[in-house]
């Protein structure tokens, strides 16, 4: 005779089921940044936590959150 295997169920609010959030990137006015596609630039505008305007020399680009490919220098 075999015992049934235990089934663990997590509550929807259980911290064990939740995936950890990646730390949010934060950029400030005048900060130097690098972008995988556009290269080196300087932050010339910040729109809260939603977007930043970056001057890459030859062009300006609005980069929206989650700022994939962009890093602080």
C-alpha cells in the first residue's frame, strides 16, 4: 500500500510564489549613460519613472521604462 504524495499549495498572496522584481533603474538630469543601440549619451530630460530624453550627439531619443539596454556610467 502506497501513501499519496503531498501536494503543497501556495496562497495567491504567498511570497514564495511571487517572482522577485528587478531593481528599477533611475536616471537624473545631466547624467552620462550608454545604450546598446544608440551608444553614449547624456540625459537631457526626465519624465518621472516613465521615460527619459537622451542626447546621443547626432540625435535625441526618448527611452521609455524599463530602459532595456541603457545603463548609467
